[in-house]
């Protein structure tokens, strides 16, 4: 596998630092990446099978388990956002935008390595969100399960290659999830949360997708100059994912907030 490097933004990986532990981590994900398809298949089977079974049953409340679940993911995401955000901010302020995008030391740094690995692994248990939706007989939209499956597959397949831009992708996701799961925990606990908070979360997700597309463009441009390590195929898949998420989140925002507001005004 050829690694593209350049004078400005070469990998900050001293000889020997890509240690045995780092190799074991990437090999672990590489060996288990096929399981992402198994998880996705089981997840899809649960969605369709679970909805069929719940059609004939009364919904489960599950309020307390949902509070604990959402709160756990919120705390995890907050710590992840703080730790990876601090690292990315340091690189950005000391070495500039190009280095923050192209630098691969995010994957092997003593702190960021743990949170990068934790991020990838967390995409499997996050599928549990859907269990609550199914058992509580709530509306399950295409965006929800499509997003879960594609992020799981992409994350588990891309991590081993330590592609450029990963630090930005993971940090943004941690940040949005920190706010989103905090919101879910408050709602599940019975707190009345302003509708503007929900709108802010969706707008944050839309912004995340736009920035993701920009990062992919920068990686592709700098990769041509030999200053970023990635693969054209990876960039294409990542860009298609981000573009599809952008369209779906925009549609959701219109349906959930703008369209709903118009209907309420007509009723009044």
C-alpha cells in the first residue's frame, strides 16, 4: 500500500512509533471488518422482523432503560468530543488546516488513538437505538437505519487504512452525538425541551455533512500533490455518503419543522 506524503503535511509518525499496539488495533478491526456486514444483516432482519412482531403487540414503555442508554452514549460522546476536539484544535492552531486534514498521527497518538478506536467500535452498539424505536412502536424513518448501517460499514473498512480527514470526521460526529444524545436523554427523562433545540441538532447534522464534503474535496486535492494519504475509492464512497446524508437531513428538516409549521398555521 503506497502512502502519499509531502514536505508540508507528511505523517507525523516517528520511526517505530506506529507501535505493536497500534498494529494490533488496526489488525483487529481489519480481521473483524467482515463482521460489519453480519451486524448490518442482523440489524436489518431485526428491523423488519421486529416491526412485524410489534404490530400484534402493545408497545413497551422502556423509559428508564432509554434514559440510561441515551445518557451513557451522551457521556461517551462528550468525552470523545472533548478529547479529539482538543487534539484537532492543537494541530489546527499550531500546524494549520492542511496538516489537520492530512496528519495521520490522529490514529496513533496516545490519547486520540484510543478515542479513534472507540469511535469505530461504538458504531456497533449504536445500532441499539433502533431497538427502542421498534419496541416502543415509534416511527422509524429511512434516514435512521440507512445512516446507522452505512456509517458502521464505512468506519470499519476505513479505519485500518488511516485515511486523511478521519480526525475531522470523528471529531464532528462525537460533537453532534454529544448534543443529540443529551437531548434524547432529557426527553426520555420527561423534561420539556424547546423545539429549537431539536432544530439546532438537525442543522448541526446538515452542517456536519457539508463540512464532510469539503474535507473530502481537500483530501482529494492535496492527495494529488502527494500531501495526503487516502484512496480515490474511499473518497468517492465517503463523498456519496455525506451527500446522501445531506439530502436526507435537509428533507427531514423541511418535513419535521418547516412543513409541519405550515400545516399548523393552516389549521389555526
